[in-house]
C-alpha cells in the first residue's frame, strides 16, 4: 500500500531540489523518495548495530532474564 506524504520545504530547498532533479534527469519526488529510503537504511543499520552492541554488553543479564 502506498501513502502520500507532504513535506514543507523552503523556497530555497525547493529550488535546490528542482535544480538537482533537472541536472540528474529525475523528478523531485524521485529524489526525495531516494533520500528517505537511504536515510531509513542507514538508521536501520545504525540502530541494529547499537542493539547488537547493547545485547553483547548485557548478554549475561539477558540470559538470566530468559530473553
């Protein structure tokens, strides 16, 4: 399922996005979607790594708790 998302950009941000889209042959929407996806992947990796670090650091406690 696809949902619409609306973003408020300043005039300068909108112009920069339009210029970049024009220069790369993509639409502003395609650029924004690519940026969101890239950010989500990076954050997912960062949070996953932190969760693994914490799980390793507290492995004994988690074992005792049955987790």
